């Protein structure tokens, strides 16, 4: 059974902002079997740092943006400065590429309206796609359809690093008007 914690509309077609963030019970449920989970039983499904958790209105998809908190002085292990999609799970009927584009919009709206600890870094938006664990002949296809491009791999070479610049958007008040 799905719980309905507090969610905030942010002017996006598909996504609501989770107030519970990295402890969102629906997020935990949706990513329980995701290949990125290290401890599926944990009530927290996002890494330490600044996070943005988006949950679909139908509670059938979740997206997690992550970056080291800008004031922590910690750098991401890949040395890049931007927002990383650390988890994305779509169990609903919406096209995953449409959800990717709307998650980009959500990030743009939240950063341009001062709802994050600072602007997006110069490396924009990133994600890693673990080729051998994705059930697709074209891993990362939904990102590629949304305009993301491969710019490298992880240190072990097992995951593709995909990237897209973050386009500036109008502030939150203008979007929800």
C-alpha cells in the first residue's frame, strides 16, 4: 500500500517535490529492487549531500537529484561539479524520456528560484548508466532521446557517464502562475 506523505507541486507536468526527500516512503518502495541500491531495506535511498526527490503524482515513478552540498567543501568522486541523477525508476505508463525532460525542468525551476543551496555547477546534469544491469539493448536510451550524451565512463569502465547542460528557466512563481 502506498503512503501519501507531503508533496509540493512545482509547476511540472509529471513531478511533485517530496518534502520527506531522501526518506520518502514511496521513493523507497519504488527503488527497492533498483540496481543502484546498496541496502534495499534501508529507509534512506539517496546518498548524503544535497538531494532533490521527485515523485510522480500517480506514485509510480521516482527521480533523485544529488550533489555534494556546496558548503561542505567535498567534491564528487568524479571531480565534476553539477547535479547527478542518482536514481530513476519508472513503473508507470509515462514515457521515461518525458519524465527525464520533466525532471530537468524541475531542477531548473528549483535552482533558478533559489530553492537549492546554490546554482547548478558548470558540469550541468549527469547520470551513470550501468550497462550490464539495465534491461535494454540500448542502455540509457530514455536519456539519449531527451538529449543527453555520453561523455565518459566511471573509473572501472562499467558505467557510462551521460551529460546534458542545464538550460536556464523562469523562476518558480512564473511557472506556477
